[in-house]
C-alpha cells in the first residue's frame, strides 16, 4: 500500500480542497465525510503515556507503520488537540485496513 500513502491527498475530491490566505491549496481533512467511517475489525485499546502525548506521530508510526493516520485517529477519539490528552487516558486505534478502506472509498 505504499502508493496509497503517497497519493492519500493527491486524489482528494475538489470539495475537500481548501485554499489558504497565500493561495496554496491543501486538503481540509475536517471536510472528509468521517461519519462514513466504519469499524469492521476490532479496535485496539491504548493507554496514553507521556511519550505518546509528546510524540503522537511516533505512536502512529509504531502502530500503523506511518504517521498518515493521526487525523482520523484523533477524530475517532474526539480529540481536538493532542495537548488535551492526559497520561493514563485511553484511546482506541482503528485497524489500518479500516482506515485505508475509508480513505480509498472517499478520495477516489
């Protein structure tokens, strides 16, 4: 699935593309239809430690082999900002296959 990671946002539909004040285009991840996300594989429960909070990207890499899924994981756990998580809080990690299926169905 390496090509998926390189093209995750390159195939984003136009209605999800936003322009910043400098005229640069970028996908607005919050416009993805997250309500369509479905869990088909059991979630993994993870208790957050200090390093997980300070380096959420490393947690994503350890679990998924990529840092690409942080936005969906934060949305799924109703986390607005990682700084609002405390040591000992529990988050749930959807399976990589469910996330990839969601992005594939909603970006092509």
